[in-house]
C-alpha cells in the first residue's frame, strides 16, 4: 500500500505516522522541526500548508518532494 500524506493533518500526526518526515521537512527548509520538542508543541497545530506559508516555502515544492519519495498526496 502506498504511503499517503494528508496535508491537512498536523505535522505531529504525520511524524507519528511516518518517523522519516522530520528529516524530509528539514531538508526542505523546515530547520526548526528537528529541535527537541518542536513536533510535540508547534507540530500539534501546524499543518504543511500553514508551515509552508510561515516559512515562505512553496507548497508545490513540498508536495513534489513527497511524491518523488514515493508518497501519495491527499488534500
């Protein structure tokens, strides 16, 4: 079964589902995501679209990277 990313889920939920996600997000410019406690605090209410907007990162770029890595995007 393909891995599916629901971009409306919180980053916290996505990282619990797929433990590799913090590293992927860090490589895309979300440097703070790997700081201790960041996922369990800000990650509880932050979604990929909100995080992309806050960091000034193109959401399409994020989606394309996940697709390239074998994920399906659910919106």
